[in-house]
C-alpha cells in the first residue's frame, strides 16, 4: 500500500503515512459512492429483466394503451402515468406557493423565537409516515371534499371541464391536496435553509439602497436562494411522484383517464402496491414491473428537466448580475 | 476468539433449526386464510413438537410463483391454479381445500331498514353499471314493500388484488353471461364502474361514507364491523342470509366441485374454498410424512378452529374426498 521508496527517505515518513491514509479514505469512500451506482444499475437491470415478457408483448404501445385488464392479460400504462403526473402537478401547484411563502416568513420576517418553534413543528410534520396522512385524508379530507369543497367548485367553476361529474370525495383533487400537505414541509424546510444561507451583506446592501424590507426579501434574498428553493421543489416532487399509501387511500383507484379533477383515478405507485401481491400470471407481474420501470424513467426525466432548468436559470442570473 | 465464534455459530444454528432432527416445512401464499393457518401451524407444533411449519402470507400470486420456482414445500391460494400455471410446475400440485370464506353485499341506504334482497342477475347489472338508481324496477322486484329512494348507486370495489374479488367475480361470472364475457374473474379485474378501496376496510370506508354506495366485503369483516349486508338469491330461487352455517350448507349442496377440487360454489351465499397447494410427489420421505400427517390433522381436529376464527368449516363430503386425495401424494 505505502510506497517503499518514500518510506526509506528520512524525514518524509510521517508525510507518506498521511498520504497513505488519504488514499485509503479515497478508495473507501469511492467504494461507497460506487455502491450507490451499483444499486441503481442493479435496479435497472432487474426491472429490465423482469419486465421483458410485457415489453415483448406490448412494445411501446404499453405507454399509450389505456387498457388494464388482468383477466385477459392486456395491459397499458397511460391512465397510471396520467394520474401520477396530474396528482404531482396539482400537489406542487398548491405546495410551492404555500411552502416558499412560509419559508420566507420563517427565515426573514418572523420573530426568532416564533420561527424556531414553527421550524421545529414543520420538521416534525416532515417525519410523519405517509400512511398517517392517508388516514387523515380518509377521515377528514374526503368527507370535506365530498360535502363542501367539490360541490362548491362545481357550483362556481363547473363550466370548466376540470370540475364536472359527481362529487365522490375520492378524486385526483383529494390526492393532489394530500400530496401537497405531505410535500410542503419538505419545501419549507429546505427553502428556509437556502434563504438562511443568503449573506447578511446582501440584505443590508439592499436596505442601504433604500429598499423596503419586503423589496429586499423578494428582489434580493429570494433570487439569491433560487437554487436551493428549486431544489426543495424537486425534492417535494420526488416525494409526490413516488408516494403510495396516502394516494391509494384517496384517489379512488380507477384506471381511467378523466379530464375532471373530481373524478377518481390511479397512480403508478398505487397500482403496483395494490396489485403486486395477488398478481397471479407472469404477464400480469411483468406488466407491473414494467410500470415500475416507467415510474423510474419518469423520475429520471423529471429530474433531468429540473437540472436543465437550474442550469438555464443560473446562466440567466449570472448574466443579469 | 475462534471458540467464541464457533460457539456463536452453534448457538445460531440451534436457534434456526429448532429441536434436533425436527422437520421444517416452508409455505407461502394467500393472505385471507393466514390467521387460521398461523393458528393451525402453531397448534400442530404444540402437539407434534418435531414439525415446524413456517408460513409467509405473501399473496396467492406469490404463493403460486414460489411453488413454480420450487422455493417452498407448499403453496396456498384463494384462486385455483389454471392449467397454464400447473403446466409450468415440474411436479403437478394437488389442491386441498382448507376452509371456506364468503363475500357479502354491503350497502349504505339511509331510511331502508332490514336486509335488502338481491338476485345474482341484479348484482351483476349493478356492478356492470346498468342499474344506476336504487329505485330501479329490478331491485324493487326483489324487495316488495320496501320503499327505495331514487339515490344514485355508487359502486365500491377492492383496489388491491384479492381472493375476495376473485370469489365475487367468479360468482358474477356464473350468474351473468354478460359479466363473464365483459369482465371475467380474477384477483383483480377491470371494473366497468365504481371506486376502488384498498382491502376490506377501504371498501367499507367508501360504503360507510357515501350515501347510496354498494360494495362487497368478506363475511367476517361485515360481522365484526356490524355492517348491513344483503340476502342473496341462490340457485334454488331462495334468498339466503350469509352466515358460516349457510356457507357450509351451500358447499355441501354444491355439485360443482371438480374431482381435483379446482372450482367454486355457484350457490348463494357467495362463497369459495381457499386451497393449500401440495406437490403430488415429495422425494424426502420424512417431509412427505410430515405433510400428509398435517393434512390429516387439518381435515379433522383443525376444522374445529374454523368458526372461532370466522371461517366456514368444510362440509363432510369434501373432507372425505380430500382424505382420499392425501393417498395420492407419492
């Protein structure tokens, strides 16, 4: 391991021992990093192998077919992809303004004591298991949706196709709302950290130039923390895409594509969790595994888009500066 | 150091293997009968300390796969294996019915007291979406004297793959040709209408919360949760209230059970067997003896555990036929 040549030279002994330690640390940590890669590779390999019967039978049509029939062994992924994307987007539409707003308050405007108490509570919320949120949703959110929110939406915005059909309570909307509740602690927590790392001088400079507190926050601090805030949004999105238990409890588990947000739907993670244990035919299992692969790819694509977005906006930012 | 390690290994292996020269059997499969299977295996161990049976309730599909891959000594399923599935196994499996489970139709219709009555055809049409209102003439015809509201019917079904769904759809396939051709029977199907809830409590949740809802749950679950459930018309044209006794009676009367025990009961109450899947050839003589002994015990002493755990026991005729099948294990 150590280089004998270096060890012979007097005086450099301790240095060589140190550099040997560095190499060892490097090798060990590299091994750890590679292990992560290996897990990802193994995951892709397994998904690929086990989904091959479905891939062979349905080809690319799997992605565009809306049929999901375990009896005749005909499977398509579109309703599940649609449900996953719709609920996640809904969740972000609700959670991002709420979460970023709350983070701004906690880091910039709130009294320090209040801020630390609220932050603690938010972090507590982030640690609640998803099935608890699911129960909350079933017993409070769904009856609220059915009794008040959905009828109100139908009455006021019913002319839009988004808010039509019977109000069952279980719906894309209910799933989107519970996902928003689950993701926004993450968004608050990470955004707040990002806002706190903005140097004091930035705020002071803005204030010195005559900006109000809000102007300095909104025009200087928030743009400075933009990357961290975006990161928080994608962390939230990742949770929304993969969430299983809470979603399946409120989405109605209906493999169809409906324009109305009040209609029941289905997501990829939910259908896998629901049907895998009792999937009796090989083709059925294979189709479920392929759905898993689709979710994996969907996550990669969305993460890739996120990276591109970050690169593009960062360039813009530096150009403006 | 070395002695500590080897001592540890000895202790560990003792823990894993249980008593010396004991017979270990491993099984996996259906979740619906898991409570009674666990009780049986535990009781059997108490009576026969040399036999340790381990059971993993991973689902019927998982049980059949494990049998196909040969990773277990026996499987368990809520759905009989298809010819195609059997074809994939090196050793032909034998189906041994263990207990019966039943599905009931539960509903939420405020203002209607007493159990509603349904004929099979009406149930099929409701779940096909062809009967959409509670005051439909077909429902009214089965329930003379009951004032039915014009509420919309909201169908609730299981979203997870389950033996309960198989039993229900298998029944509908037998009473309705249209159901058979359009939907069929499996552990999960493409539902023409309705909302999916996970597990019995998911369906029960939708039914309890939604006025006008109708769904199916296991009899056990409905009894334990004091839910209203309907009488169902049997093949003889009589309305039968689902109960453990009526399930066993229907099974006794049913002539549909095939010689290899694959198949179900057409008669109301809507019910079905759940099966242990045992290889028809077992090389290891000790293992074979352990399995056949257990099956014999399960068909006699074991059946007494059924009702306290809310399963319907096997009818005597089936027990007698199964005893003959034990001899077929080579």
